[in-house]
C-alpha cells in the first residue's frame, strides 16, 4: 500500500533532498508539491521545485504556487544560508515543465475533499502559511488529514534564526499556531533531531559516489550549505533538516520522541516563533504532537543514499 502525501516546501537545498527522497520511494504517492515563500520568495521556490522534479526525472509532477507572504507579517528569507537562488550549488537547467494554474491552497483543499478521509498526509518543509490558509478557508479538511509530519521548531536546540526560534516557525508563527491547534495528528522534526542528521565527509562522498546526476547534485547542494552551518556551529557537517520528514514516513523506527504539548509564541517580540514544548510534562496542557528528539543517523543516511541511487 502506498501512502498519499502532499509536500509543501520552500526549496532550499535540504527541501530538494527531501523531495528527491520522496520521489525515489515507491511507498509514497506524491499527489502534488505546493510551494510557499520561505527560504527565498515564492517565484523562486516554485521554480526551484520544478527544477528538482526535472532532476528526479519527474516532469509530470504537479507543482503549485501558494502564498507569497506570511499570514500577518512581512516575509523573512534566508539567502544567507541557501544562496541567492535558494538552491545554490549545482547548476540546474531552467525547468520546462509547467506550473499548475491552480493556487496551492485550493489544491490542498480540493485534494483533501476528494480523497478518502484519513488517506492524505501533509508534509510541510517550510513556513506553514499554505497549510494554515487552507485550514482557515476550509475547516472541514482538518478531520480528513491523516497526519501532518513537519520540519520546524526546537526545544533543546532553541533557535537558529533568533536565539529563541527556528526559521520555519519564526517566519509565520500565526500559521504555526493554527496548525498546532488544528487537532490533526502532528509529528514534528525540530532542530533537536535535525542537528543530529549531519552531513559528514564520508556521507557526502557516498552521495557523490552514486555517480548519477542526482547523486552529484545532492553532493553539491551539501557542499554549498555545509560551509554556512559548519562556520556557525563548528560542527563536522550540516544538518539535513527536511529529509527527516520523508525518512520518518519511510522508516519511523529510525526516530524517537515524546508525545507532548507544543505551543507557539506569537506575542513576545523577544521569543517570537518559539516552540514552547512541554518535554518534561510540567504542565497539564493536552498533548498535541509527537516531538522527535533523536534519530539513528547512520540508518538515516544509509536509507537516503540507497533511495537517491534509484533516481
Ligand atoms: C528549516 O529552515 C530552512 O532554511 C530549511 O529548509 C529547513 O526547512 C531549518 O530551520
Ligand atoms: Ca525548508
């Protein structure tokens, strides 16, 4: 049985690797990919999404453009991490596959209404603007979603864009708040786990050794953004954040976490976008997410490399 998913994304080199992992995995039926503004503005994230689909040999994939700005705030981008294009590193050709006419939010709503209830999983890899807009506009879809598995937030690692907040949540905290309060079963891949999924030298060389266009591109993506993370954290490599979402769908046994309450700070200027995670169970607030804390990093990279080699 394949699992139907919609990937919502702001590529981003790590988003690109996540999309490639999904498209390489026969267990997943990617119904469509929706782009959102985040790492770079929307015209670039939708373009980058199409470049990645063509790299994967999937020009037939349905790609939709969504929200160009957060619900209530000005867009904050991250060219300082991902480069001017959002996908700096390999020189990928301009895509020829079309962008779909439909708005991403309409695609999400229509798909959830058309598919059997409980059969579609949402995989957000960027700010949650498209997902929250869909929930605002069509509250009936909440009970039709199988699960949301998202990359965002942090508890022990606290913040990467401010001292308190992780980028995806910080960019649109109001959207994240709506998603966290939706009642949908949620799995969160925070920095606590993604900072353990580091691209070491041998792991990047394993991508390169695949010897295909995809393997080479993935090695060049990591070569590019590694520099930033290694200088910032002094770590031996860079975290491959977003592929953790897809890897969880394929091999949940690689991950461990706790089912806890997670709330989003939307008021304080100082801690805006913080994921206030009740890891230690010190409140009586109801659990609303499985918050992942650890992974088998070798198992994760083995899975990723094996799957990428299929493309
Ligand atoms: C998240 O922010 C983006 O820069 C990455 O693509 C990832 O989704 C990590 O904080
Ligand atoms: Ca992302």
